[in-house]
C-alpha cells in the first residue's frame, strides 16, 4: 500500500479525531494557526465544491418537496433551540444566558454536509437545512434577540446573502458542471474528494479557533466549566429531540436533522457577539461554547452508528413526504 493510500485510510478511520485535533491545535497554537483564517472563504468554497460533487441531486429535489420536515427543522433550529437553551441559563447561570442564546439562534453551519456524510447522514438534506436556516437567520436572529433581550440588531442581510452566493451557490453550480462533463471520473475518485475535503475542513476549524482566541482575556474557572458541560449535554438532548420528532423519516435523515440542530455557524455567532455585545465580554464565552459543542460529535457519532445498524431492513433511502 502506498504512503498516499495509507494516509487516506488513516484519515478515513479517524475522521472525528482529526476535527477535534484541529480544535486543540487552534487552542494551543493560536498565533501560528490564526493566519489560516484569512483563507476561510476559499476553504469554504473548496469544501462546498467537493461536497457538491458527491451530492445526489435527485435526492435534494425530493427533500425540497417535504414542507413539513423543512418547516419543523427550521422552527426547532432557529426558535426552539435558542429559547430552549437560553431559559435554563437565565434561571441558573444568567451570566452565560446571552452567549447560549446567540449560539442557539445561529443558523446551521455551511460545512454541515461534510459532517453529515461522516456520520452516515444525507448530504443533500444537510445542505438544504444549511441554506434555509441561513436565509431565514437575518430575520429570525434579530427577532429572537429583541424578544429576549430587547436589543435591536441591524443584521447585515446583504452581506449574508452575498456570502451564501459565493460559498454555496457558485461552487454548487461549478460542481454540477464538472459532474456533467466528467461523471465517471468524479465517481471513481469519490474517496479522494471525501478525504481531501476533511483535511481542508480541519484547516478551516483550526484557523477559526486560533483567530477567535487571539485577543481574548477571559478567565475560565471550574464554575464556568460545569455550566458549559451541563448546557452542552442539554444541547445534546435537543439534538435527540429533533431526531425523535421526525419519526416518519429514515434513520440517516433523522441523524442529519439532529446534527443540523447542534452544528451552528460559528462565523455568524461570533459576528453578532462581537458587533453588538462586545461590552458584555460575550465573545470569549462564545468561543468556549463553540469549542465545547464539538465534544458532542463523538457521542453523536456513536449513537448514529447504532441507529444505522439497528434500522429496519425495509427502510428505503427516501420515504413518503406525506
């Protein structure tokens, strides 16, 4: 076996550990890895392009027809998730309430399709949830903050849409053109696209983590550690809830929806915290939460593996959208 293939097998067998390693390296070496963040947009474009190469477009069209699933998933992600994790903090740890509210109200992260693929989920469904929550977030996020905090936020709607166009629409169209011209080549090298996208995802995570930590002067104490761990476990419960209420879908689809609930857009969360609540020193708390949420990935992976093994043999890839 060649060195290249051994490297690909190593990455394939330790996918989640590579993501967590990227976070740890970003925390340990912020000054060295922060320059990677300057290439975040290009990394996103590449990741989304490669994910689109592996996308089943017929499956995507089918999910677009399921208005019940789309409505329910967006409602849970953008409203119930934010209010659900804000309330316990407001009652028992009010100094952390705002940070968890922002995290909960943020849309699903744009790289969710890659994460869903690693967990045995549906890339096309993950991509659809990322797009719909991102399109709605400029409207729902200010509304949630206004309802809870009485804080008026002028969210940069045009910037959000231009970002979506550059990082999602353009690479998607480019990938469809490549697939139409070289379908066999794309399919033959599917494993290469998957593993290289994971490497670039690790670089993206390391760069964002490192850049976010620079300039942070927050002192983390055992009390804060307890609060974060309890609330992250609570978010895991929210992911399970989204899995349970979408009982009419197949296990891979329900796994995808559960991931979409806890895998938030770090950039949006940090932007809101820094732009509108910097005087409350909320950004360091956001960084801690966003890092800790990744601790949910291994247990979700374990649960996903069990769900896929135990799924009834009669399940089809797509079920009725009734």
